[in-house]
C-alpha cells in the first residue's frame, strides 16, 4: 500500500466498500438483533450504500468526492446503524484536507474524525455495536501508525483487530448473551472496511456492475424467541432541508420527550434525524417548524418482530389505512397497509406520518403502492398463515383492489382471497372489525368468506360534511361549482351505493338540517341495526354529542369511536362526522 492515496483510489475505495455491504445484505439481516431484532439492518445499510453509489462524484479533489458521499449519506440513511454510518461520513469528510491526494496519516485522521462524529451523534452510546467497531478500528490505525510498523501493514493489521472486535460483540450486551450473533452494524462496518482497503490497495471498481447485487429478497421467517428491547413502536426518520439555526444538541433536547435512539446527522444543507417513537405524526408537526421536510419514513418495529415468528392463527387478514377502526387493538393476525399521500412533493404514510389535521395543507393527493411494495408487504405475511384474506377499500374509489389481483395472478399457488368491500372509512372498518371477531371465535376459512359477502352487503355509511372545502380542495368538486354551492350553503349527506360508488343521499342548506338528515337515516333503520361505529375529523365534541343521541335512539353504544384517515379527510374536510352501521343478518 502506498503512503500517498490518490483521488481515484479514494473513489474506488468507496465503490468497493459499498459493494461489499450490499453483497452481504441478507446475512446482515439475519444477524440483526440490536436495538430491535427486526431483520432489516442489511436492507437499511444496502439502501444507504446504493444512495452513495448513485451520488458519489469521481472528482480530482478528494474533498469534493467526500462531500458527495456525506450528502448522499444524510439523504439515504435508514435505521440506527445507517444513521451512525452517515454521521461517520460527515466526520470523515470534515477532517479531509482540500487536496488531490492524501498522505496515509491524513487518511487515518479522517477515520478518527469519523469515529468522533459517530459518538457525538448519540445521547447514550452503546458499546458492542457499530460504534465500538468504528472506534476500535480508528484506534488501531493510530496505534500502528505511531508504532511505525510500516505503512503497508497499518490497514491490514487494523482490519485483523477489527475482526476480533466484531467477534467480541456477541458477548457485550445483555440482550445478545446466548444469541451467538455478532452485532449486525459492527459487521456491516467490517464489510465496509474490507472493501475500502481493496480500493486503496489499487483494485479497480465498476460502479455500474450491479447485476449480482440482488433485489430485495423475501423475508425469511424464523422462529427465534426474540426479546423486545424497545419501548417504542416506530423507527422514524425525517430529512430536513433549509434547516433553521437551532443547534443540534438543543434540537435533540426537544425530541427526547417523544422517543429514544435519537441520532442526528447534518451538514450545511440537510439535517436527518433518526428516532424511535410512538407518535410519528406528532413529530412531523414539530419538524415543520424547523425546516422543509424532504423525506419521511416510519417503520413499524413491532410488526417487523411479529413477522419473524410463526403465527398461532391459520388465517391472516390484511387491511388498508382507509379502513377506520382503532389500530392499537389489532390482533397478531391482522395487518394494516398504510397508503401513501403526496403533500408538497413529499410522500407520507396514511395513519402513520401523514398530518392528522389537513386543513392547513394546500394540496394533497393519494397514491397506491406499486407491485414491488405490495410484494414486500404481503410475502412475509402469507408465509405466516395457511390462508390470507385481503379486504380493500372500494375498487370504485381506488386501484388498490386491482393491484392486489395483479399480485395474486403472479402467485397462483398460495391461499389468498382478495375481497372488494365496496366501502370505505368507518363502514370498511366495521367489516374488518367483525371479520376479526369471527377469526378470534375460530371460524373456518370457507365460512369466513361467506360471512364477509353477507357482512359487506349489510354495512352502510353516512357522512355529514361541515362544509365543502375538502371536496373542492381535493378536486372532487369543480372549483367554480364548489364556490357556487358553498355560496348557497349546500351540504350533502354522502353515502355509498351497493356497487361501491360515492353518492349524495340527501341535501341540506345548513349544518343543523344536514345533521338532522343523518339522524333520520338512523331512525328509519333503528330496528334493523345490529352494530355501529363513529368517526370524525377534529370534531370530538360533535361525535360525542352524536353518540349520546344514538344511544337514546338505538339503545346501545357504538363499537368504537375513531378518527378518519388523512386520505379520506382530504376530501371530507375538517369537522366532518360519519356513522357506519351493520344491519342484522335477516335484513341483508
């Protein structure tokens, strides 16, 4: 190894280092155990490395190369290890001189700076993780450099010490004792160093040679009895641009009450935050005050852990976020696919990261998942159960049903039933609610299919709009027509017909009359109604008032009261209230 490292060697080193991690993605997933055993460290680090490969620039000036790496790392980091890796790259670039070549000692100083940045990014650094690997490798480089053992051997000997460090991570945390697994993040860093050394030793890299770097594989279901080590549900990451001048430590203090595992990576333009939390939507509102949101991600860690275990239920049920029901009460065999919302060019997940209050959002659209996203979501679920049922929002309102059919056609040998509920919101939620109860009671799969057919036919919905703002803003109503209808005070009572189309059931010219129309629909069917539920948009007071009136009319309470999904809120508007009810079986 030469004492002087050129810019082309640095470029090759990063390409080969990223490649090495991507080649070992599956094994990194397999050994993933900390901070939660969610089998995604390989996926997260591969995503980060792919972003670096896409954005790294082959420049004569090494500082410029490293700037492209650090920028890509902030934008592409995912997960705890990815966030720490990203901060390592910031420190690495910070220490690099503005030059076309590096002396070996300068390169070693870059590693040391990267280690310091990685540690500084964490409130409570945990040893036995990627941090230990980065720190020990950096310390070994400095030690062997100071001992003057010969520059050609410094990186090789330090790599040997790194291998020992990674092996020791099996025994360094209580949560991993007995697992006989090294830390996935530490192992990822070892793979990175292995590729990096190849580059600075002169091996040529081919940036476009990605044929053997495989696409995402199906999650392999394991039956380990994992220990949950986190009190929070969502692994959340938010990327800000044009960040305001609040200092990183002050920003971290603001976030502490909302979660843990906080890692903040930043440069002059971007700030990426990784945090484990139970309320990503609340965090989104906070982050909007500190810059422009560029990217948001929130992974359900509890779900990821569930998918590593075999289910006790033969039947699994899949729903979408349009179905309004209490998600905290979903059992082990039920799974919610959050649909996407595009707000100001940024993709949010409905009922996870999308704003709860859409009234201040100028424009928003919904988007269905593509077939690859469907595969990634469904494949591990199908492996857990003998039979899987997918209940979708009305096919007249969304292309999601067709997307699932497309998936089913390409997987003909699985037991998968795709059911168009021909409903949305609270009505769809009621169908899901009763299906879950039937599974819990032990219903046979074939009987459940028959029950669902009847359940869907017996379920109705009525939505009382406070105004037409949402329908106009979302494009459901032409602006000129909408303006005219608003001017005359027109308020529709919205429902869904038997085919799943949205219809106007009644019309009124005041909120009082519109509310009366809703109650009249209930009174007409009061002797036929078996169960009901209520949902609302930022109108808890009104929905509680409605609950009291309905208890007087029907003689029993709603199964639940919930908030309307952000996607539905986008056109129903602020203040809207809806009831979904199901008729008794003999009134189908």
